């Protein structure tokens, strides 16, 4: 019964993964990917010869070039990725938790608010990215128009590294909060009300009930959504690609957009893109292992 799932995973995941790892140890590019070059002859036929520059095995050269900065801007992109991921996941969780706590209470129109707050999650990512890119436009954007009410001069958001990255972070926060909110709301509803009633009878304040009942009760859900949110945000391609486009001068690229540009722009360097892919996978595997170890040390089963 498990065999069909194993076959599907092998074809769709394991084989491409193994192929990508192998390609990271070669110098495969668009120019040398063919083993044989065929040209038409005057008689209308084809003459095929071996490609003298076909891709070859180069060992760890790609990794050395990337990590030493000889090719690409790995450390700049890595720094951007860490800042981008940390900021987004932090605000995803904190804002999502705040909204979940409010929506967990009974008040008029609660169902309507729930639906409205889930809308950003339902909108396709590229649509949201284009909408926010327009709002941050220097000349016609709504953000600068609003700031102009208070006498602030129009800001060229994409002209500086950190302001440009800020626009992407704001966009991704808007897109990612609904998932956190829904997941944490489900966790809140699974906490027994008896615990709150007992704490209230013991004289616990609202903050003490939140800290000693709500947060411990949400720990299993929180650990899962933070891990998933980190992995998803680390690999979030469309927001950076569509909102900042790497501006200014590639200073807001993250690792996944850098890998994409290596594979599909200019002379397509497939081996370099595969190297970035393997490094991204390695970073996330190390993070997940450390995260799991920390949770086990705290007594959480994960």
C-alpha cells in the first residue's frame, strides 16, 4: 500500500534531488549541456560530432567559488535571507497570535472578521506582490500618497537596500499572517476552558493566564507553525522577485532568487544554480535538526 507513494516521491522528489546534487559537482551550463553537436550539411543531412566543451565533473570547485565570493554574492544573499526570514516569521507569529486571541472571544461579527482576515491567504502570491509593488511606487503609490498628507516627501523605496527589503517584508507579512492566525486559533480552541477558570479563581491576572495557560497550551502548535513558516519564508520566491526585483543592483536578492537568476538569466549556469540549491537544502536541514533538538531538550515531542 505504501509502494505507490514511494514511487511518486521517488520520481517527483528524490530523483530531481539526486540529479541536482550531482550537477552541483559539474560545470554544466547552457553552452555545454549537449554531449553531441549536430549541424546540417550542404546535402541536406546532418553531421554530428562530440562536443569538445561538454560538461565535466569538477568536484567541490562550485562550492569553493560560491563560498569564497568568486562567483555570485552568496554572503550578501545569505544575510538578506536571514534578515528576511527572521523578520517575517517573527511578525507572522506575533500578529497572528494577537489576532487569534481576539478572534477566540465571542463578539458580534466574529465570523465576518475571520473571513476578511483569511482573504490575504486566499489571494495568489504574485497578485499580492504586484499590488504591494504598486502601493510602494514612488510617484503613484498609495503609501507615498498617505505619507504626503503628513508632509513627507515621496520615498524611492527601491533605491536603498534596506527600504527595498522593507517593502518585501511588509508584503510577506500581509500574506503570511492568516496562516499563523488560523493555525493558532485552532490551537487556542483546543485548550480546555477549565484551566482558565481555575486560574481565574486562583486570582491570576489576564497576563498571567496568557503566559501560564495560553502559551504552554499553544506550544505544540507553535513549534510546528514556526518551523513550517521558517522553511516557507526562507524559500519564498515571488515576493522578492516581483516586489523588489533585487533592486538596487541585486542588493536585495535572497538565496532562492539568486539560484533562479543563475539558472534562467544570461548564460544559464545550471551547475551554479544546483550548488545554491544544495546549500539552501543543507542550511534548512541543519536548522531543522537544531530546532528539533532544542524542542526535545525542553520536553516537547516533535
